[in-house]
C-alpha cells in the first residue's frame, strides 16, 4: 500500500520554513514508506510541486476555497477534490491549527472518531507538548511524527549537507525537546 497523505501548508508555517513536500518525504523515510497517492488538503503552500518527488503517484488537492485548489492543480497537476479522503495511509497536517492550542476537529474537516482512518500522522505544528491532533492519533494507535521531529530531521539534513558528516540525531532531538543529553 502506498503513502496517502493530507498535506497542508499555511502561511504561518511557511514563514517558519514548513514545506508540504518535505514533510511527506521525511514522513516516508521515517515510516519506511515510498510511493502511492499523496493528498494535499490545502492549496497555496510553498513548493507543493515537491509532492511528486516525495513519491506521489497522484496529487489530490482540497481547500476551503475551490479556486485556490484549482489554481494549484493548474500549476502542479493533480485534481481538485471537494473534501479530503475519509482515510489515507498518511495524514500530514501543515496548517497552523494546533499552534495556539486550537481544536483541530473544529478547525479542520476531520472528526475525532475517524482519526483511526489514518494509521500514520505527521503534524508539523510544534511546541512544548503534543497537539490535540497528535494526542488523538496516538490514542487511536497511529504512528506519529510530530513537528519537532520534522524540525530535527530538517536540521540534520542541513548539518549533513554543510559538514559532509552524519548528523547527531539524538543530540539534535534532545536540543529541540530541551532535554539533557548524556555525555558520549
């Protein structure tokens, strides 16, 4: 079964460097997936054309504003849809929902009782604790990759490109989570 995702990028997260394609690619590497159909749940993000490079065989685009979805499809290909799928192998939230502790089940077209339709969640929102979406997905038994892990992986990739050395993932992860690191 391929990767199916709902990937979204809001302007608030774009300003913080979020990219839907990067999120899907990182999630695929972390969860061992590759290929399949990615579903982008919000139009207007930065670099949405990276989704096919992340392994998307087909891109479905949903947005509250149908015209934005159509414009994005005209730019990158894909098909605008009226609603996100009820289930997918991978749900990627790159909206800002959760950044200020909003209830994702009121702000997004998701229902708490259907979150088990997504066995893997990537939530780009990060803060001092899990978002309500992350907590609901964990309670449903989903594999979860939170925003801090995405940040760590992006930092690791930059470190490796700049230095040519393997990134110390545990050190980066502890720093992001502000945890003490054991001496090596």
